[in-house]
C-alpha cells in the first residue's frame, strides 16, 4: 500500500486501495479524541488571540465608537471573514450536486467553516451601530434603499447574516446526522451522549437516506442564494454607500466570486493540515487536491476578469465621478496595497497553479492558497478602508471631491484582525474535536462507489454514478 | 403490539437475497426494510421505494407566495395611486422584484416544513437496531402484526445467510 501511495504521489497513478467500512468508522471517530500537545498549544495560542481580538473590538467601540472613519479595518475584516467562512461551505454543496466523487470525503471540513460566520456576525455588530441611517440632517444618501425605512441596511445586514449562519449550520447538520449516529454507536463519554442526542433516532432506513440527500440539496441551494444576497448587502451598504458617487454594479458579484476563491483556498489549507497531522492520507486522496487545484485556478482567473470588467467602466467613463472613484479605490493612497493585493490574489497564484505538477501535489498548492488569502485580505483592505475613511459630512456629495488620506491601522485594528483571522483556524480546529473532520458515511460511500483498477497497462479509478 | 426481527449481513448480496426471499414468501411491501450505514444506490437491495411528496411543498408554497405578492403589490399601488415617470399605476416591472422575492420566500419556508415532515425525524421509536450497521454491516428488519410469520421470516434470513438474527 505504501508503494502504491508513493506512486500515486509522484505520478498520479495507482490510487490507494479501498478501506473497510468498520476501519473507516473506528479510525475517523478516533480522530476526535487524543489531541496532540502541538494541537493543544496552537489551540491555546489561537484562542488567546481570538479573545484579545474581541476584547480589542469592545475597547475600540468604547473609545472611538462614534467616528466611522476609524472602522475601515473592521469592515475589511468582516468582508474577509464573510468571503472565507461564507465561501468555503460552497464546496460542501456545488461539487456534491455535480455528483463529484472526489469531494465526498471533504464536505465535512468545508461545511465546518459555516460556524466561523458567528465571528463575522460579532465583528459586524459595531459596524451596524456606527453605519449612518439612510437619512441624516434631512438628506438621503444614495443607496440601494430607495425610499426605504432609515435603518433598512442595518436590519437587513444583520438578518441576512443570521440567515446565512442558520442555513450553513443546517447544511452542516443535515449531512452530519449519520455521523452523529456513528458517534452514538462507537464513541464514548460526552461525544457519545452528544451523538445520541443529535442523531435524532437515525438508523439508516431507505427513507432516511433519501430525505438526507434532499436536505443536503435544498439547504445547499438556499445557502448559495443567501450567500449571494449577503455579499450584495455587505458590498453595497457597508462599502459603496459610504462613498459618494461609487456606483459599481459588478462589485457585489466580484466580491462573491473572490469569496469563493478565498473559501476554496481555506479548505485546501485545512485539508492539507488535517491530512498531514491527523494521518488521513488513505482517506483524502490526491484526487481531492487535484480537483480543488483546478477549481482554485479557475477562480483565480475569474478575479482578474471581474476586476477588469469593473475597472474598464470607470476608465472609459472618465466623468468626474468615475475619476474620483478610481482615485479613491485604486490610484489614491492605497495604490501600494492594491498592487500587492492584485499580485497576491491573482498574478502569483496564477503562476503557481498554472503548472499541472503543482496542482497534483499538496505543498505548493497550500503555499498558493496562503498567498491567495493574504491577497484577499489586502484586496478587502483596499476596498473597505478607503470607503470608511470618507468623513460623514461628505457622504451626501455627488462624488468625492477630495480623496481622504490613508488611515493606517492602530494597535487595536491589528489585534482585532489577528483575532478575527485566528478565530477561523480555532473554530475549525475545535470542531474537529467534536465530530470527525472527514464525514464517516461519505468516506464509506466514496469507497463503496469507487474502485481502483488496472486499466490496460495503467491504473484508473472506476467510479459508479448510480443516482 | 408489533414485533420485529433484524437479520444482520456483512455483504450486500446476501442482504439483497433476503429482501428477494421475503417478497417471494409473501411479506407485504413496507413491512420489511433495509438498514445501512452508508447510502447504497437506490434499488441495490430490490427494496420498496416509497413515494415522497416533497416536491409538492415548494410548489404549493410558491403558488401561495406568488398570489400574496400580486395581491400586496397591486393593492398597495391602487391604494396609493402615484404616477411615476408616466408609467401605469399597475406597472408589472415594478412588481416583479417583490413577486419574485415573496414567491421564493414562501417556497423556501414551505420546503423547510416539507423536509421536516418527509424526513420522519425525530424518529421517536427507532425500533430494533445494531451498532455494527454504522460499521458497514447491513440489516434487514421485518415488522409483524402476526407473530405466526416470525418463523417464516427467520427461515428466509437464515437461508440468505444472515450472520445473526435479533428479536425485539
């Protein structure tokens, strides 16, 4: 088996052999117990950073809560968290609907990210408190809310994110029911009690399996619809509406698609570390990385497509309004951030992921994914920090007469961002202590439906697609 | 009080043979079922495929939502007849967004209700079960109102190669 695995690593031949169902159940459930010292140390570090981040958020709100120009980095963090935590669960839905076999073992890991959206909500709360109402001093600023009640962006922003959290968790829970039954049957202590409570009498009848498929499909579809809606609200209400004259119809979709890119990158990183440190090589095959690599490559190219589509409208428009928007978003004080961000979210990963050998491996893929996430963060900073830097008394102008000076992060901004980003890793790590990081029943299904075979003089995987 | 027995198999083929045997022995469809820890392709055991009615829920919800949205938008515009841009009072294009949103919303809510209803969860009386099912074993469970048929069912399960038979 080792030789075959090595051959698979180097030449993408000879896929690893199938694993017996009882071994899968036993080994994957065992991954929830017995955390290593290194795991605990990282969990403590990330936990402390997360708590410090939330405390810093409270302190910042208490000290500069009435000055919206000081909240750009928190807005950028909310956008970044929404992109990563909102985009990652899409992997638990979109390829599943396309009946891709490679994705079955990793849907759990992707759907765990939906719990991170709770942190997005926490970070959004002060922004909602600071966001000006639609009408201030008798004047209504330009937003998507034509004649709507004054606090519509506030209410819908929170409601949309809450709905995303609930749907994401339902998507997770729908697919986790059989694994809670496995925990009920084979785990011990509090995990067994939790499994018994959450399995809701699951025994695996034909009706239960049929409705499970329906639930995953339906909650997955709802999740996608709501995710696009929330991206639309965040980019328009917490971005464009803060800047007079910034009207970009492509931005919400560009934000959504780059969010998918960030989500896939985050799943690649999580998959890499869980595969390596939890010894899951025989369950997470290289096919998964290969397929994720192609997806990531396509999404990386989409970033430049959407950016250019948006940019060209302002570039050719050349009205005062267009020039002001370009100066504010690209050519202004955040030009270095824009250039570095563009290089890291598009150019560098493009040149890494373009090579077949990279996409078939794991190490370079994970490096590319880290680069994409750094680029995504810079892209969000470039977008939201200048937007929130516009003084409140200028938001009623027709366009931005003067580009505001760059607002550089304070120590609180840095701690809040470090805490927010740490919380992503922390929540994913802690969830692996609650439920197997790979879905037991989907790994069993993966083995049930695929079989490594010798094909003429080469090797192939025979995959059944019965549905 | 109904009685059930569970035949346990390690391989799918004998479990499918047991399902065939039960049909041939005259057991009614719906009185026996297969329990698995992973979703086998539909019909793999020759099992009875129950008809679900889930598709009716979103359709029914969407019709209600659409009707309400037409009512809401039409009545609102007629109650406050403001001419905007020379357009008619009842302007369909202005109504479309709300009609779409309400149709979707009612469809989604009805679907969630339908999922809860059709999933038969929580299963308050899970009945006879074995923890080895989540380790890849396959269970064939038969429920009786008439205890005289227990022996027949056991005979079918044994003939198919059940490794163990449990009673409840």
